[in-house]
């Protein structure tokens, strides 16, 4: 029911109570006039009834009006009770709600009936709800990312990079990486790869080798001899590389492995390489470049997040994940019970923990209302019933007056 409907209802029943009072007043006046020229006994009874009814109506009108207003605007003591006692009313109402509705024994049965997991599992399996979850998650992520200050984010990243670059020992990482490769025999694959590449290079550049041999040969040596020498040289190099590839104990392999190990050791323990690496770090990881790297990295991360969260692939993956979780939850009764128990426990704790806050909210809300607003609000809610008090007072007063008149008439 709207406030306008409540106002109309209150006005209707006020008119009823007031109309009944006016009716009694008219009857009283008529009976008073008739009693002067007519000796009929019934007039006295009617007059007594109407007179007492008016008294009852006025008394109850005063009582009802005194709850919400000053009767006739007169500031009579103990009137306008609601407005004058709104703080106490608010406090008592808040305490009443807490003591009777938020007590442990009152809320425990209600909370035990909370079953969220079953509803949630069915809810998550509907396409529109899956899309709703994803859309809201996208909005939250998008808002969170856009609210991050780009400059502040890049400064944070650059600070972490600088901190990492100071503590991380690149030479140790490279050295340990080399030892790992040797332990896994990965260096042999590199040697074979380089050997194969070099053989192919020789085959692809035969003519250049022949030309170089001829250019560096004596003028008196025939060209066919130069060509033979070049062919022998080329063949010898190819055979040598083939031996390197097939013989795991080949001296070149062993020498290269030894050199690699020595290089790894030198990286860790010699100033030469450590200073060189430091120089490289200072060149590529100086403060200005780190800031540039960090800003570019953050913008790349930001743009990637904003782009990917709305991509079809991500949406499809998330939708299937939500659906599958809903199905799993529906079939897992034990998990449902755990979720429901956890929610019930948290609801119980939260309600008990904040019950006093409820009383405080009710008390403050009523206390902050203007006196007229509070009186008007309560009058609209209970005014209809209070007007019936006026009606009942009129009728009961009339009956009592009639009884008194009858008894005194017969006794006297």
C-alpha cells in the first residue's frame, strides 16, 4: 500500500469517528430541546446515552491525539508522546528487535534451513547466469585495471626489476645453465648442429673456395693443380667434420667440452667476465632504460588483459568452467553440505556479531527523524485502528452513560 493510500484510509476512518461524535452531539441537542416540552421518559434515556457517548468520544479523541500531536495545539503535559519520546522509542524498539528476533535461539533454526549450494549448482548451469557471471567479472577486472595509474604501475615494476637486477647473479645463472647442458649432453647436439651447418656451408660455397685457392696460389702453378688442391682441402675438411660427428671421443669434441667447462668456471670466479657482465647490465639495465622497459611492459600487460577478457576463447572457456563446476557441485552432496555448513556458520557469526549494530541502526534512524515525520509515519500505520478506539469509546461511553442513568432513575 502506498503512502497516498494510507493517507486516504486514515482520513476515511477519522471522518467516521468524528461523524459519530457529531451524530451524538446532534442527538443530544435535539433531546435537550424536546425534554423541555415533552415529558416522555425515552427522551431522557436517549439524552443520557448521547451525552455519555460524546464524553467517551472526546476522551478517546484526546487520548489518540495526544499520542501523535498536541490536542488543539495546546502543549498540555504528557501529550505529543511519540515526538517527545522518539529517542527512547528508537532505543527500546532496537533492543526489542535484537532481544526477540536476533537472539541465538531465534535465528539458529532459520539459519539451519539455509541451503545455498543446491540452488547455486542449478543456477550456474543456466547459460544466462553463466554469461551474467562472466560479464560482471569482466566489468570488475576492467574497472580494476583501468583504475590503476599507469605511471605508478610502471614505477612499481621498475622498482622490482632494479631490486632483482641487484641481487640476481647473471654469471651464476649462465654458468649453472652451461653445467646443466653438459650434464644432459646437450652440448653434443650443439656441436653436431654446428658441424653439419659448416659442412653444408662448404658444399654450398665450393666455387668460392676454388677461387680463393687460385687467388692465393703462385702464378706459375697451373689452375687444374689449384683446383685439385682445393678439392683435397675441401674433402679433408668434410672428412674431419664427419669424424667429429661420429666419434664421441674425438679430440675436438673433448677440447670443446673442456673449453666450455672452463668458460663456465671463469664466469663464476674470474673478474674478467664478471666485470664484463656488470658492464652489460649497466648498459641495458640502467635506471632510464628500466623505466622505459617497465612502462612498455605494463602497457603490454594492461592491453593484453583488456583484450583477452572479452575474447571469444576466454568467454567460452569460462562459460564451460562455470557449467562444469555447477554440474560437479550438483553431483557432489558432500561438497554441498560443506558449503552450506560454512555459509550457515558465517551467517550465524555475522548475525550475532552485528546484532547490536541493528539496534543502533534502528535507534539512530528513529532518532534522526523529525518529530512530525515520526508521528506522521506511525499514525499512518496504526491510525486506522486508533480511530476504531474513538468509535468504540463513543459507543461504550454511551452504553455506560445509559446504564448509569437507568440505575439512578430506578433507584432515585
